[in-house]
C-alpha cells in the first residue's frame, strides 16, 4: 500500500498512524521534505480482510508531489512507480481534486 499527494501534506504522518509506530517514516517540522523518492517500511504488517483472510501489507511512502523546486516529470515518475508497486494507493489531499492537484 502506497501513499501519494502534495508535498508537506502529512503522508508520512498518516502512514505512521496506520502502522501504529510513530517514527517509522520521517516527519519534519520545517518546509524541507523528509521523504525523497519512495521509502518502503522494512517490516511486513499483518492484517485481515473483512471476511477474515490474512494479509501481509508493505507500506510505501512517496516524495511529495507539486514541489516547485522539482520538475513535473519527477512527480509523474514518483506517482507511477508508487502505482506500479502497489495493489492499493492512498491519495492524500485536501479539498477537491482538480487539474492543479494532479498536474
């Protein structure tokens, strides 16, 4: 499972709470990004589906999208790699998803 969205949007924070272990993914208190590229948590998290089947989940944190210091091709590469590596993706955003959000 991967998470993607705007830079400085709380993606790492959300994953830390899903894993229930604060500090797994770096969270900063500045405007400087903590995540570069894709970071994969090195432990498999055990979970169950609604019908009781066992799941092994690997969490992937992505570099924030829309950083003005990076070109748009970087965003496309990060987002597409996250999609290709994941069977589920969380798109973390605030407000309505529009062309400015995904371009």
